[in-house]
C-alpha cells in the first residue's frame, strides 16, 4: 500500500491468492495501480513471468522487493531439522531471492537502473538459543548474496540492499508472539521492548526503493528496535 501511495505501479507476486488479490484491490480502490499474479518465488518460470508482466504492463521495472519467506515450526535445532525442511526453506527464502534478482536485474538494465531490496533478518547477524537453523542459514545467504549483487552492478545504476528486520508482528511470528512465555523470552532482548509493526519495515523498504537512498548500496539495513546493538536492555 505505501509503495502505491508514493505513486508506484505495483505487481504483487505471492502464493496466497486471496491476500494478493485483496491487496491489489485495496490499492486500486485507493486510486493506485496494482495487479496480482500468483507466483511461487521458488519457481524460475513463475518469477520470470512476474518480471515480464511488470515490464509489459507498466513499461519498465524500477524496484524489486524480494520479501516472501517462510518460517516453519519444524525448522529447529541443527540436530533435529530434517533435510526436507532444510530444502524447503532454502528453496523459498534463498533461491526465491536469487531468482528475483536473476530476472529483475536484466529488466533494470533495460530500464537504466533500479533498486533491489532483499529481506534478510536480524538472525543473519546474531545467533539464537531458540534455533531455526535453516531459516537462519537462508537469511545469512540472502545477506551475502545481496552484498555481491550490490557490488557487481553498482556502475549500472542498480542498487541492492539487505533489509534486516527485528521481530515483526506478522502472521509469520504469530505462534511465538501469542505465547506469553515465548514472547517474553524474545522481547527482553529488544531495547524497544516490543516487536516492529509491519508498516515500520515497509517504511524502510520504501526508503531503500526511493531516490532518497541513492547512495545506499550493499547495506545491511537493520530495522530492529536496537536489538543487534544491545547487550543489556532497559528493565
Ligand atoms: N516477522 C518477523 O519477525 C520477521 C523478522 C525478520 C525477517 N522477516 C522476513 O520478512 C519477510 C516477510 O515476512 P512476514 O513477517 O511478513 O511473514 P508473512 O508470513 O506474513 O508473509 C510472508 C509472505 O510470503 C508468502 N510466501 C510464502 N511462500 C511463498 C512462495 N513460495 N512464493 C511466493 N510467496 C510466498 C506468504 O504467502 C506471505 O504472504 C520474510 O522474508 C521474513 O523471513 C520477518
């Protein structure tokens, strides 16, 4: 929504058809332009069609926001996590971002430049004794991959930054945040004392997408309420 409010023409790709259609409709109702295309980010053909659709419908691609990710309950300690869960998380969280960049970059080259925002996580920067090993490894991969892309394409006016949110109050964290013990186990480490609201992360993505961030490239862009800066937090 906030991208559209700033005048962006938005192409939404998600496996959640109801949510995607609803978001596109909300944007249109508010006077913006948006379309939804059911897209599994782990499938090359679907991501390439998503990018092609953006170019055909709106003329060019300026921004790629690689945001899709999963956080399955069965992803746990390195000793307990199955190969299947590992593979699934890597397919979506890491390969999905790779494919998003793979198809967005040639489109941005055709457009004369662009901004890529890859969503990593604070867990790419700090370890947790409440482990999700595949998720953490996938986000570490997103962070390093983004840095390399940022450097390779910098002189083609294409920027790439890794957005590293702290815990955010979204469906992804619902199981943890709705359990008072699990919630407190995590909140104690956040100087802000609360999870982020989704809009606080979207605002950071908007900044990275915009010309206002024209010299921000290859950044580990933490939006985490001070979590990764903290040793002892306020009582
Ligand atoms: N919520 C948090 O605490 C938190 C913290 C750090 C990073 N993140 C990251 O932020 C991003 C957004 O997560 P969120 O918190 O909004 O979670 P969410 O579950 O609310 O949203 C994730 C979206 O990804 C979509 N998705 C899942 N698999 C897909 C696939 N194969 N193809 C296309 N779309 C797919 C889902 O349908 C959903 O709309 C993710 O990359 C997540 O890892 C979240």
